[in-house]
């Protein structure tokens, strides 16, 4: 799947676990990069349909994703 980022900083945060963990903490940073890797590996949204929602991120900083 093609993932587009609004800025290069967001791209680095989403694709580099070290940067994500530094900026968001170890738990959130790990989960963020894991989700992005799952999206990049998927060929369509049907591939990720069964991935559990990240409901434990409620109240944390959120990254909005727009699928084209």
C-alpha cells in the first residue's frame, strides 16, 4: 500500500522506530512504527481489516490518515 506523509518529519517518525520512541515514548513509538509497517506491507485495506484497533492510544497524540 502507498502511504503518503504531510511532512518529512512525520515520515521519519512513522518509519524510524528510534525517532518514534524518542518523540512519543517507547510504547507508543513502537506501536506507531509497527502499524505503519503493517500498512506498507498490505496490498489493500482488506489485508489489515483484522488488525486490532489501537484503542489504548485514546487520549494520546493522534495521527490522522487519509486514504486515497
